[in-house]
């Protein structure tokens, strides 16, 4: 006894009764929550806001309501200068929707300057963002790693309380 | 929609995730059910003394069952009134969605119901689209209407 069923050619599928073709819509509504909302509001004002853990004293960016390491409530809010260093970077040749980009994009993890941090901690407040003014070769050759960068903010009227209120990070 | 939280306004983000189109063939048993729908018939599966609706490839207790046409009337087991479509858009007119069970069967179908007066226990029958518009899917049935 074989497996029930049979092979169906694509042409046949078009004529077959009972075939369902559907493209689902996956709309969502997401609440940013208590702490992340403060972060987003900060971006609209051109600020990067973090929050200190009362117990281990680390600074969390984006801020949270509690530290997931210590499970203790978060404490005071900290406004960071926004400057930092490129921790690691990568070149992307496709968009978020998988379309080929005309110009490759450089994305990076930025280690943000923060009070109490030396700059070599394995755990640090950081941000994942685009780099502008950096070439593909500089990334591939590793030259961009460690570069000093700062956020390039969009003009005040164009900010919407989103991570894209920062256009990119640029060298200075 | 934004609400106040412990540190001020709580931000709210709306978006849409990208999902690909899919094509779902009915399968071995589904094909026979689909072809019956083209003929304006609904099939169930006879498992011993039980009739299961909708039809499925196997009976829970008897192995393979026998496909049979479901005879009415259908009884409204439960219903609800909807005011918005799947995308959240307001409907022109509210619609009744009912769970309908054919006489002597286990299970049933969820479908539109058009009736002056809707109540649990109402006897109904399906109204099919014209033959040339049917595609072998459940939406070949436009809605159920009360049996006179
Ligand atoms: Zn902590």
C-alpha cells in the first residue's frame, strides 16, 4: 500500500476544485510599554535615554522596567550623550523586504558612551543602527571597527518618536 | 489610542507583517468534497452510526468511513452578530454567523445566516451560488436561510 494521494502539476492545480489561494494580512498593534515609551519620546526630543539597574548598576538602552539579569526594578533614568564607538558592522545588499539595494547599506552595533563605563565591558548600552559615510571596503577590511560615531538626527519637525528619528550614525 | 502609564504617555505602534500568498490543494478526500460542492452538495463521513461533518479522511473509531451527502435540515446551535470584517473595517450591515448542525450529525459548519428572526434551534438550509460561479469551496454557499 502506497501513500494515499497523488502528484499534482501546477497547471492542474489551477483547474482543480477546492483549491484555496490566500494572502493573509498580518496587521498588528503593539504597545511600546512603560519604559520603551519614554525612550521613544526621548528620540522625538533628540535624546537617547537609558535606565540604571538599582542592583547591578548597568545602564540599559533601550530602558526597561526591570533588569532581566537581576530581576530587580530599574532605577534612575539617564540621558546619554549619544556618541559612541562602532562595536561591529556588516554590509547589507538587500532591503528588509529582500529587494536588491542599489547602494549597499552598512549596519552596525554602536557601543554608546555612558557614565561609569570604561568601554571594554562585555555588556554595554548600545544601539543597532545604520552607519553613513562608510564604504563597503572599510567594513570588509575591518577599518570601521572602533570608529568614533555620533547620531545624525532628523530635523525636529520630522521626528515621530521612532528609532528612525536618528537617520544614521556618522563619524566625527 | 495612547494611554497614560507610570512615566507618561505609552506609545502605540501599528504595522503589518509581510506574509506570502499560499496555495492550498484540497487533498485526496477534499477533492471529492470539493467536487460535491460544485454539484451543490455537502458531504460528511459515515462512521458506524455517526455522521461527522465536515468530512474527514478517517473515523476516530472505525478507520476509513464512507462519504455521504448531508441531508438537512440544519439547526442553529449558536450564533453571533458581527459588525466588522476580518480587516477591522465596518460592515455595511451587521451579519449573523451561526454554528449549524445537520440532523443526526456530529460537528457542523460555521457560516452566514440570513433570517428575519435568529434564534438557537432555528432550522435552516444552504443557498448555493450559481453553478458557474462555484469553485469547490465553502464560500460556494452564500449563506443559510430558514426552512419554511
Ligand atoms: Zn541588574
